[in-house]
C-alpha cells in the first residue's frame, strides 16, 4: 500500500480510497501507541505548519498544533486572522502565497465553501482543509470514522443516525461521504424539515445503494441506531436569527432519550455542543464525545501530518 498523502493537499474526502483510509488509520494507531509510550518523537523536526483559522476553533486548531509539536515540528499558530494582513484586505490567493514561503504545510479554516480549494490552488505547499463554510471538514470525518472503526471493529451492518443541522453541518457532509466509502449503507437522518441533508449528499448516498430514512422524529428511530451522531445547529450560517432560535433545540439528548437507545450504541458529537446534549448524559458509557472521539482527533492529525510531510 503506497502513501498517497505525501506532499498532497487534503481538501475533500472525495478522492480518498479505502486503502488511503486504512493507511491513515494504521498510522493513527501507531501514533496512539507512540503518545502512550513517549508522548511523541522528533520525526517532523525542521518542518513548519501554519494554522490559519479565519473561523473560531478549539479542538481542530489545538489538536493540529499539538500534533505538530508532539512530532517535533514548528508552528505558525493563527487562531483568528484579525491581527494579520487579512484585516487590511489581503486576498486568499495572496495569503496562500505568503504562507507558502514560510511553512511546509498550511492548515486552513474559513467561512466560505470552496475557500480551501482556492487556497490550495494558489499555495506551493500542501494545504489541509480544517473546515470550509458549510462544505467539508475532512479530518473531522476521518477521526469520526476511526472512532467508529475502533469501537465496533468493523462497519458491517451499522445503522448510522445523524441528528441536527444536516443542511449546514460540514461534519456530517464529510462523514456521510467517508462512511459510504468504507461500506456503510444504512443511514437515518433526523432533522427539522428546514435543516435536511443537502440533495447532493443524499443523491450520492442513494447512488451508492444506501438505504436512507429521513425523519423529524428522533424518539421513533433512536432504538434502531448503532451510531448516534448529534450536531449543533450552526448559528453562524443563519441570516434570520429568529429562525435559528426556533430550530436550535429541536432535539435534546437526555438520559431519558438514551434509555430508548441500544445498549451497544455509541453517542458522538463533533463539539461544541450548545444545549443539544444534556450534561447528565456525559457519564453514560455510550457517550464518546468527551473521551475517545476527541482524543482520536489528535492521533488522526498526527498521522496525517506525518504522511503528508514524510515519505
Ligand atoms: C465542527 C466544525 O467546526 O464544523 N467543530 C469541530 O471542528 N469539532 C462542528 C461545529 O462547529 O458545530
């Protein structure tokens, strides 16, 4: 199996093969062992990662930073571009050229769909998409699939439910496409009518032969789910804030609701949560969001940086 990540950009999950995913997961498991054994090593010594986050971030930003540092690399950490020339009106195209002169790899988060692609077209080093508007969040999807694989051992016959803002949530877009690649064929999409999964994702899933149920009624379907993937209603994508207020807590996962879920199910969330999972659920052993799901983000990002920067 060859490393197709080497010196490439990673903007979308669309071009990943099953073998790419396997290589990445194998490397992520090595990283988990490495961190357990010795916290990290020096394999990226001399390499620099610029993290350019035009939009807020806690986990994605910090886990990329810590991943680079754990492997001995250097960082240009910009969490917010307000203190850079972007505030003076510098274009995405120019910024791509600027940071290509200083860094060996650039991680970018931006509020416009398609921005990471434009950025990578103008950069001369590898670019990783850390979220482009409502488009994609490919590293989140991979850490989510890795978490599912690590938990269940295989994807065989899993029914994956996704809850919340399926229209604007980039995590569920990348996640659905990634799960289709590894063979998941049963999806239940639970959302208010106004926040349904976009047509292009639904079409892709149907064309792959997936069985899809779309519903507004969480209680009716929660007992059928192996993976319960909850998401936040994406306030920053709404122009009508009254509409956001109306939809934001359409679903709240409580211990009561979790009683209806399978004993063997897992509850995941990319975080941050803003009320849609009650804190009383955190101690439920099925809740992975504050535990392995988040931690796996670091192993996956360590693996990706190593695969992109080292042959
Ligand atoms: C997600 C994002 O930025 O899309 N956060 C994350 O990276 N874990 C989800 C969200 O903000 O709701």
